[in-house]
C-alpha cells in the first residue's frame, strides 16, 4: 500500500518527511524547555503598596453606616 487514506492520500515518503519535521520540532522545544528550567529562578514580584484597609476595618465601617445590619455575617444571631 503506497498511501494511507486518512492522511490525504500522501505517499509513504511524504509521511516520513512530515514525521521527521515533527520530531525535529519536538526536540527543539524539549531543548528549549530544558534550558529554561536550568535558568536562575525568578524572584516573585513585590507588591507596590500594601493594602490600605483590612477586612475587619471595612466591616467596622459598614457596621457604623448600617447599624441595622450589624452582625449579619454571623448566621446564628
């Protein structure tokens, strides 16, 4: 059989070349990943500014503004 129907009727030689091209690409990508893995680890970025308001502070502000909702976050009240 000189062709495989599901590969658009290409010859065995054409399929071999396509496979070799994919193998070379895989090898090149693999080597690039290995070089990247060996590179020095990056330092995590530092935040520009610390948060201005904590959750507890925000809850206190909301409790002061909406007194009738005070303690609504606790379901057993």
